[in-house]
């Protein structure tokens, strides 16, 4: 009773629909067959019914009377692939000799509740099927082909496995159908999409598309491909801009679908991946076509379709799409076969007349709906627009072709075994049950006795190869799928990816390769800086730091240049630094050299003047010997500054600091001796006898060697323990390596400088004590003023010296030496030279006496 009730619910009568004004065109039959010794059952979605105004039928209150029929012309290729394979086998003298194969083709509706009707009709052979009833059904069917929808195959498989009837599916591979505990009689001909996600990611990488939208079916297949895509995309820094899970129950007018598509159109992602079979995405595809979603590149799988009976707007929506299809060899023979197909050659086929009526202006007989021979001459299916029918064998058609051959080879093997074990008379029909075919069918599929290069292992492909197709649909109705590349993953050759960009036609609105990124690529010289709370593909571009480069786009980190190299202004290349030093030829070195030479010459002139006028009172007044020593020391000190200019070497590095320290010690100790001489001569605090002894013994002159000896000891310790050496300063000047002299020991350098400052302080103190003595003989004021300038120079020198680098630091020390020497020369000897040369009358005993009186 349950079975009867079920079929009473599933069964619906054959309706005459008002799709056109010709009743023969809209009269449908659910099946047709071609006789053979054995027949292969096939369930294809060839037409669907839909309801118009939902007018309730008077005789069937739970049914409607305004059904409309829509033929799925593209799916008719499934029928042709089946017929082509069977005719090839029947013509072959080596495969199933003396046995012919027929076919039994049934339509399966898109609604799941009516799927089993055709199955029971095929099984029982009566239009009002009853379970377990095989009344008058004499055709032997060793196997059944189902597809392309996995859900339809699952429903039919649930019924077929009760009878252990082999079922071969030609639709996309599905993990649920591979569950042997539920479908132990089912074989999937399509290869498993193990590398599809990787192939898609490689395509995205090829065009640098890192910001991609995903539209997937909301079922187990969508969950699995999402997991695979996320894993491969994450490992290649590709981000998901949005994710939409589409329910298979949504049609083109679903409110939920419309809301989702608004977000898709507004997304900044220009590349969108759509995965799914015909059933799961049919509503989505029609909606995209109707909405004219432009400026989007659709990346699709091969099992997609768009209903086109109502409009041709698909030209603007899917033109330029990229499609992944399992690779199969070209079937030129199939295209030749398609050209020969016509309704007169296959009178049992009730779909071919619909083609000829609709496209070749044929008419039907009013009595029996037979096609009249008043059609256009040379009518052929390959003349139809490609968006309606494609004569090239599709992936599903190739799977059907292989499935038929697998069944044929299995029957052949089983027939040979029966002949060996149970010989029978010539002409006797094969006697077998469908379940007996299973071991042979498993063996045939694993050995892959089908056309092509498929390598199978435990019912699945080891090698995966995809053809990348470009959909050309401009102008309207062109509907070509042009092969532009391949992607293969094999155990022997590894991963191979090839693409011909010149053949690609991009969607309307794109004149070059479209971009699909969250953030523009960071050009060389910049690095990516992640935005907080955003995907890794969304980032800011930050310039590289000093002396760092990035020589590629979208670098995560900048690379620091070696010490011997520097980064160019664009910060995308490291160049070899040029060696530099404070040279005589450059302006700064030339200015310091000229200054040193001029003042050394001036010092020599002053010395000559003093020697020439050595017997005059003003020269003799402050110990002319000390004046000669000071002038000679200043002359050498001016020249010693030239040691700092030019390319340094080990000798000049040592002489620079030691000469500076010793010469300035001699100069300062001479000034100190001069100040002490004045104090001894004119201070009343010292007894006359002591003054005469100091003057006669020339005790102040011993100050110079004693002070100099102390400085020599300091410099000796410095040279022995940590002498100055040649060093390279790679940071002082951009693009240059400055060769400088490293002091070796900063403590020793500051000790030398500190000692000089102590001598200057002592000289200043002595000069300050003698500031009020008679002006004619007193140079104490000039000595004290020169020591003040000396202090100012060297106190200023220390912070400036330590804040500069490279050639500027060297020039700073030379400038300080010259400034100190000039201060001593000018302030001490300029007044005396003025009197000697310009006021000679004051440089006489008479002049001195007159001024004293």
C-alpha cells in the first residue's frame, strides 16, 4: 500500500502545454528507445515543466493545468554522445561481435519529488508503474547512466542499488556518491577535482589577482571546495573579498539571491569564482544574465549553463569568462557524426523533430505529429548558434562516451567468460543478471579500457589535467569556448601551467588585463605594511628606510644594503659606494690648504721681521728667544694641518694627532714662559736677589722642555697602547665611503686636549696677573686675550667635533688648529709688527723714556 501511495503521488499525466501554438511541439514524451540485444538505460534532463499562472486542475485538485515546457537543447548532446558511442561499438567487429547494443533514454525532471517516476517507468516498462513488477518488459539493461546532477544520481542510485544494477554517473565527481556503504553499485566516470582549487589559484597568481570573490553551493561540495581554496589561497597570499553560499532552491527571482547579488556587484573584487553543477547554480546564472553584471571576470567550472529561452543578455554578463574543464581528447568523429544526425535518420527520437521545427522551419502533420519533409535543405545541428547547441563534445559527453565503452568492454569480458565456462549454441542470446556485471565493470574502469589517457587507481584519477577555456559571446549568440591554456598535475611531470594571454577576450569594459586587488601593488622602493583588522591583501605602502631597498613589487620587508653599498634615491638598487676623503682638489680641502699656506708664509715673514729687528727694544722686551720659538712653532703648526688633508695612511694618522699635541704644547708653554717672565720682572712680591737670579739663570726657559716632555710621554703611551689607524666611515656621506683616521683611543685624545687646556689656563692666569704693568713692555693683555680665544675655539670644537662625521669632522679639527694658530699669531705679534714697521719712532730708547716720563 505504501508503494502504491508513493507512486500515486509521484505520477503525473502527459500534458499538452501552451508553449507555442503548435501542439505537436509542446507534446512531450518521457522516453524513447532504440532496440538492441542489450540496452543501456540513460536518464538525462532533456526538458522541464514549469507553472505559469498556477491554475488548479479540475480533475487533480493538487495539480495545475497551466504547465509549460522548456526544452534543454544543450543537454541533447548527452543523447548524441550515447548514440555515437553505441554506433561505434556496434560497427566494431572485435568488440561484442554478433551482439548489438541499444539505448533506453528517459527524461528526468529537475524537481526531486518526481525524479523516481522515470526510474520506475524504466524498470517496470509500464506507464503506471508498480514496485517489483516487470510486466512485459523484455529489454535487458546491464547498466544505467545518470547525471549530471549529483542529487538526481543519488535518488536514482538509492533505487538501483536495491536490484544491484550498475549505475554510471557522468556528472562532476561527488564525494557523497563515492560512499560505498550507501552506493555500492555506483561508478563515477568523472575524475575527482583534487587539483581544481590549485589550478584556480595558479590562474589567479598568473594574473596577480589577490582579491577574489567566491560563490559556492551551500552543500557538502561547496564546503569541500571552500576548504581546498582557502588552504591554497592562504599559502599564496590571495584573499577572499566575499563569500556567498548559494542554496540550490534559489531561482532567478529569489529575494535572497537578489540581496546577495547587490553585494557582489558593489564589491571591489573584479574576479569572482563560481563553483557548482547545473542544478546548484542555475538560478544564480540566470540572475547574473538578467542583471547584466558587467566589469566582472567570472571563473567557472565546466558544468555550468544558462537558460537562454527568454533573453540573450548573457553576452554582457559572461563574455570573457574563464572556464576550467577536465581535459579530454578532441573528438572530430563526433562532430562529423553530429552533422549527419536528422529526425529522418532516427525516427524513434522525439526531440530531433523539435529542433527541426524550431530552427529549420519544418512543420508537423496534423494527424500524427510526424515531421513533414518541407524543411530547409541541408539542415544540421552544427548550424545552430553555439549558445543553444555546441557540436563539440563536452566534458559530460566525453564521460558518457567512456561509460558506454566501459559497459561494452565489461559485457565483452563477461561474454567471453560465459563461452569458456558455459558454451551455448550459436545465435543464443546472452543470459545474465545486471549484478553479474559488477566485477567486470570494476576491473574495466580500473584498467581504464576507455578512450583517452586517464590513469585510474581505486576508482579515481591519479593524473589531473584541466583545459582553460575562454567564453566568447560577442556578438550575441556566438557562444564559443576557446581553449587558451592547460593546467596539469601528474606524478611523472609534476605541476605544469601554460596560458596564451593573446587569445583571451576580456569582459566588456576591459581593454587590458583586469586588476583585482584590495590594495595597489607596492612598487620597488616600498614595502607592505599591514592594516590592522584587515586581510593580508589589504595594506599600505611604506617607503623603505635609509640604505634599504626593495627591488620587487609587494615585498614584505626591505633589504638593507651592505656597508660597501648605498641605496639609490628610488630605493630599488644598491650601488657601490665611491671612496672619498678630504682631498686637496675639493673646495673645502683647497680652502683649508690655502689658509694654512698663507698663514705659514705670514708667520715666516713675521719671524724674518723679528730677526731683522732683533736689537730693538720691543723685540727684546719679552724675551726674543721665546718669540722666535713661538713663531717657529706656529710656522710648523700651520704646515702640520696639511697632514689632515689628502688620502690618509698609517703614518699621517699617527702624525696628525701627535704633531697637533706636541706643537700646541710648545706654543702654549712658550706663551706661559712669556707670561711668567713678565711677572718675574715687574712683580714686587719677589726679592731683588731672587729676581736677578731668575733672570740670569733664564729659569722660564726650562718651562718649555718640561711641559713638552710631559706631552711627549702622553703621546708615546697613546702610540704604543692604542695608536690612530685608518678607518672607513660608511654613514657620514650618502653614496661614499669616507676614509678617515680613527683616533684609536678617545681617552688619550681627550687627555692631550685636556693637557693643552691646562697649559692655556696657566698662561691665561699668568697673563691676567700682569695685566696692569706698564704698556710699553707689557704684552700680557694680548696673551690673555689670545688664550681666551683659544679656549673659545677648543670648547666649541668638542661638541661640534663629536656631532659631525666624515670629512666635515676632519675639516673641523683643521679649522680649529688654524683658528688657534691665527689667534696666537695675530694677537701676540700683530701689535709689535705694527710698531716695528709703521711706528718705528716708538721702537727706540728715546721713545721709551719719553713715554715713561
